[in-house]
């Protein structure tokens, strides 16, 4: 028997459910270029509306990277009159990481410098640990300051509990999705 998602109010406090709905509405209204980013936007809205916060963070992180790469390809194709497969060329450049791509957009005046810092911080502290299955790194970033002491060393060597991870996701997921939506709303037109 297949069950649908429980209503947000059954999963979260009323104020959290309202915040999730507001973020979903903002996400649905994002102006994104044609292509796959619009599909990711649609999936993100559905995940939020279902209260699937970990999935929402995954998709939001991917959407940010896709939008940044898409912005670079779009601008480069515009400058070269679309004559080359710039998306494939960009993908082949493994030396160009996320921070270099965002930096290039800043240098071109296409991305706000403070937002670029936020985007890179998000990428390092959220996207990498979540996408690469590094829950200890994610929990440590969001639960404590980075301090190398014996307690933290033992904690990093042990696995993060499911309950601890769930609490961190519930507390921080919406904030992370909002960060992505803010960055895209202000810089991707």
C-alpha cells in the first residue's frame, strides 16, 4: 500500500510548516534560465511541500551548482554566438572548481562578491558533506565549532547517530535552502 506524504503540520510545528511553505513558494517563483535548472526547481518545491528536508538540501545544493555553471555557459555562448559546445568544454576543465567558477562570475561583474563568499561557504560546509555522505563533517560544522581536541577527534572517528543527524537537518535544512534561494534570486537572472 502506497502512502502519500503527511501534511507539513503533522510533521513540524506550525511556524516551521509556514516557513517551509514560504520557501517553497519563493522557490517556485525563481527566474531561472531554460533547461535542467527548472526541473531541479520543480523537484525542490515538491520535496519542500512533502517535508523531505534532507532531499531538499541535496537538490538545492545541486541547483546552485547547476545555475552557476549554466550562467557561465550562457554568458560564454552569448559572447561566442553559440558556436561551440561550451558546456562540454567547461565540464572537461576539472581544474575549475566551484569557487573558481563563482570567482570568475564576480570578476565579470555578474555575481555579488559577498554572495560569492556565502555560496562558496555553503558549498564547502553543506554541499560537499551532504553529497559525499560525510555526516560527521556536516554535523560538526553545524553543531559545534571546529576545534581539534580529543573529544572531537573521537567523535569524528565514530559515526554520527541517526537522531543527531535528523536534529541537525530539522534545525538547519530550511536555512540552507533559503541561502540557495537568496543567492539565486539575487544573482541569476
